[in-house]
């Protein structure tokens, strides 16, 4: 289904039928599918689950991310990339697609088995790693480069750097405290009314509000939603939240993949087809080999290690966000970002 969405997006995009208008406008709406996905993943992150899956998350996940980043960065350096660019590309392209992997495993009935558990652990570690990447990547900017403002204007527009950091920390603390102490009595009150549609609307409002707050202070809305999900993971309303939000996740993720397909720069691909195809195939081969080796080190059997490696071989949806981020931070040039995106 993901492949179908991508092909549909490519067909209706600006480089073929041009039926969608400005792809960037649609992408901002479609990214909400990733926000909901991260919220639902956060709901799964209970302390008991983290302890139970500690080997998959902090063993397999850490080894995969570091191994892939070093391998991809080394290849980029061999191809003549600046060391800063090589490190940034390695870290960004080491991430895999949570949406694609989980959906594919679900469709093939592998989500609950050892392969699904291991892949979920690696993906969960990658999602957690995106938070420090947002802080680390701007530090690689060339000296004298302008690092982008933390926010998008609004409440942070006139604040100094330390003020923006404090506002960001305050927003995170607000999500944690509010999720812990305010949402439970509110949801109890709504549940007592026995109106299912009000509960569904309230669940969506919670996700939208957290995403809007995070965007206001310049943090990733998806990571804010993930944090909100983690805070609510021990709530007695966790199952009801999952059930009510799940249908919206499928619809909006489909739209997200359509917009990714619509954003493919076929002009760049037509101009440098051998380079783009070679890099895409090379990326998947390198990541698969690293993950296969990591799986064997952690005593997975050869078949399971190979299945996990193939499942995690592609790039991730956060790569689109991080590539735009490093371009605005002057870590990578527009041409380099365009090639990496393609």
C-alpha cells in the first residue's frame, strides 16, 4: 500500500500531471499523519515494555544507528563530501521509516513475532535519537554560518537564545506535567458523559494542541506528540485513545506518502540518473549489511537477522525534516540536500 501511495503521489505531483498545486502546503498537513503515528508509538512506551525490550532498543538500536552512521558517513567522505556533511548525512540516513516498516510488518503478519519486536525496538531507539540530533546537527555548521531561529516567529520571535531554550524546556515540562496531572481527570469527566464522539474529539484535540505548542517553540511536533504519548502510556484510557485515533493515522499516513511521492524532483533524477540510483541502492545495501551484522552479533538467527536488515534498509520520514533543518543551519548546501532527498 505504501508503494501505491508513493506512485500515486508521483503521478499527481508537479513533475507529471501537476494536480496538487504547491506540494509544500499539502506536506504540512500530511505530516500530521507522522505526528499521530509517533503519539501512538509513545502510548506503547511503558516502563515495563522498555525494560522487557531493553536489548532490542538500547542494544540493537544503538548499534544499528552508530554502525549505519559510520558506514554511510565513510562512503560520503570517500565520494568527496566535507567531513561535517559526511557526519550529518550518515546520522540522517541511518534512520529508517517507522511508518513504512511497521505498516509492512503488519500487512505481512510479522509485527508480533521476534522480527517485529526487534524492528520495533530499533525504530523506537531511532525515534528517541531524533531529539538529540536536532541539538547536535546545527553545531556542525561552518563558522560564521547563521543557525536558524528556534521558533517560527510568534512568541519566540524577539527572545534571545537563552530565552528560546528556556521556552522550549518550559513547553516540554508543560506537556509532561499536564499529561500527568490534568488529562486524567479531564478524560474521566468526558468518559462519564458516555459520548464516544466527544472522547474522540478530545483525543484529537490533545494531539493537535501538543503539536501546535511544540511548533510554537521551534521543536518537532512529531516528537512532542511522542512525548505526550509516553506520558499517557500508564493512563487507564490508553486503549481508548489508541482505538479512537488509529483510523486517522491510516488516512493521514496515506496522505503523507502521497505528498512524499509528489515532492520527488524528477528533473534532478533525469539530470543525474546513474548517481541517484547508485546512491539509493548503495544506501540500502550498506544499511542492510550493517543491520545483518548487528543482528548476528546479538545472536539472532540468520533468517531473522536478514529479514530485520531488509525491513530497515530504507531511509526514514524524519530524513525529510532533518535535511531541511541542516540546509537552513548551513551544514549542507541546497544541491547536496536535493541529492540526498532524491
